[in-house]
């Protein structure tokens, strides 16, 4: 087997492990339940324009993840594992992009080592199979940065021989396409973050004048053809979408202090240590070594890429450290440069040991054990909050025309697990919620309902429970700490209780387990 074949085989095996781990966990709430259900509803409803949660417009993010997952479900069926394939495919894209971007530097082993470090990390093996938009946008951000960076260097960049000014047009166009897909993944950061990194790097390496020679006409045409149509069509269907998505969900969420997940400024520094554990240790000594010797003892062709990696890492972490609200998945875009720096750190010390191969194998095994252990440890935690036990009991008992009501909270995973054909009726004092709700499930629903009056009928006041109690075929799911009067208790699960109205069960329920 050649060195290149070994590299591809290693990447394939790591991606296969990712898919195996994706089958071990139950659906996590709220994120996986929320985004998995939006994708399932898109497939079921046939409405590929407006993402919906419980039939209600959900405009927190653009729809690329949901398009990908809905297509996968159409071909492979509606399962939690299939919903995880969308992020997993993008995790594979990130690892392949890292390998292909480092390989032209002339060191196959360095490219393979960097991709193995990324592929064995928690960011890949856990974050790469978690149903949300973070890995999707992170992969396209990385592709955009690699593509534009190589397009500038291929012109005969600062370390090149010919000193050319015209970037490689094909790679630049790929960068424009990746930015467009990044915007469709999670909004403006799909363009802002690659632009921020490349702007800083071009200034640092004195290449900025090359920007004038990018294929702007064809690049912007590709960007516009991919990124613009959905926003235009969705705004026509739901006026006010653009102001809500870009104003409230992006700009306001970035600048305000009223949203959940507040953390101190050093949150991402600690997170990075864990996300690339144990390879992060190899990066710790590099800043001092780089300060003493900017070449790090590397050949000239490497130096421009080391500066790119540091700026990529530092600028994006600084960008996400500003907001009050911080989530660990936001750091995924910096995993490729961090893995490259770790691979270079390996070359400075452990790689020179006689036992280097055994040391690398040991660290690789530690990384894999950490990923497997974290996935297994997540199972009981997830089960304590999920509604899978109630969903199984309800799937066995309910008839095709029955109605499911959610009272007191929103079971994000229930509609997906039940493959519900109609929205649940969500019971709450919505007038009070509109006045006092924080950054929670209530706000998600009533803000989305403002875009569609018909879909808003799924949101009902407490009187809906009184009406449902006297009707057959009515099922209520509520948190265990809430007692629902007028209904018979069917099952008290780990986190949720299932109730039924008088006569509210199918004849086949007699065959269900008690």
C-alpha cells in the first residue's frame, strides 16, 4: 500500500468509526430533536422553502442542513442515524479538505498526521455526528479559507518564485461557492469568518494587492446564484424573515447579553484543549517557539501556512469570544488549523524520538477511547431528558386520527420519534409567555407563529386541555412534575408522563405492554 493509499484508508476508517458512534446515542434534546424534526417535517410536508418546527416557521438558521437531511431521509428512511449523516458528511469534508490542502506542501506524512489528529478528536467523532448546523458551516468555512489561500499562493505568493499577482481562478471560484454554502448553512458567518481570516492573512503576508485580481465577476455570479435565491423566495413567502434572521437571530444574538449559554472570555481556550485532546499538548509549546523563530525551522513553503493557521485560529476564537452567549460548537471552524499546528508540533519533538510511532499510536488510542467513552457516557444523560419511552408507548396505542397535545413544555424529540403527520397542539398561557418568556422553547414557537397565522393554531391556551378531556383520541404529554387533570395516566416515563382522554386509545392498544 502506498503512502497516499494509507492516508485515504485512514480517513475512511475514521469516518466509518464516526458512523458507528452515530448509531450508539439516542436523540439528544433540545438540539437534535429540534433540527432533526425540522428536516423530517420538510420531507413530509413537501415544503422545501420554509423550515418548520411543529408546522410553525422556524427561521433561526438557513436551510442547507435541512435540505441535506431531508434528501437523505427520502432515500434511507426517517431515523436518528440518518439525520446524523448530514453533519457526518460535512465532518468528512472538513477532514478531506485538510488533507488535500496540506498534501501539496510535499509531505504526505504531515498531511496524513494532521488529518488523523483531526479525525480522532472529539470535535470530529462527537461534533461530527451531532444534529445541528455547527459542523455544516464549519466545513464550508474551512473549504473557503483553504481554497482562497491556495488560489493566492498558486499565483506565486510571498514564498513563490515568480511573484505573480493573479490568483488561481478555479480555486478562487471554489472559495466563492464555499462561502455561499456557508451562508446557506448558518448565515453571515459563512462569509464574515473566511473574509476576516483571509483579510488578516493577506495583510500579514503582504499579498493584499492580489485581491484586485480575483475573478470577481464569475465568482460573485456563482455566489449569488447559490446564496441569494432562497433568501429572496423565503422573504416573499414570509415577509420580515430577513430582518428576523439577520437582525434578531444573528446581530442581536451576537451583541446582546440576554440570551442563554453565557460563559467567560476564556471559555473557548478551555474548549479547544478538550476538542483536540490529547493532540492539543503539541500546540502549547509552539507560540513561544514561533516568537523566537518565525520559521520554526521549517522550509520556506511551510511558513506562509503557519501564519495562516495562527491567524485562522486566533481571529475566529477572538470573534466568538466577544458575545455573552457561547457554545462549544462555535469553535469547530478552527479545528483544521489547530490540527495542522499539532502535526507541526509533533515534528518538533515527539516525531524525533526512536519510539515516535509507538507514542503516536498510544496518543491515537487515547483520543479514540475518549471519543467512544464520551458517546457512551452521553447515553444515560440523554435518556433522562428525552421522551423516547413515552414515544414508544404512544406509538403502540394511538390511532391514525388521534391528536397529541404537549402541556407545560415542548418534547423536541417526540414528533420525530413518532413520525407525526400533524403538528402537536402545544398548550401554554401564550399571552403570558409573550410577555415573560426568555430565550427558550416558548419564544421559538410564538416568534415563528407570527409568520403564519394558520400554523399558529397549533399554539393553544389552557382551555384546550378542558375541551380535549371530553373527546376520544386525545393524548397529552407533559413533564413529570406537572399533573394534568381530567386525563388518565398511561405511563410515567423518565422525564415525561403520557395521559389519555376518555376512550382515547386504539383497540390495538390492548396488545401493548403495560
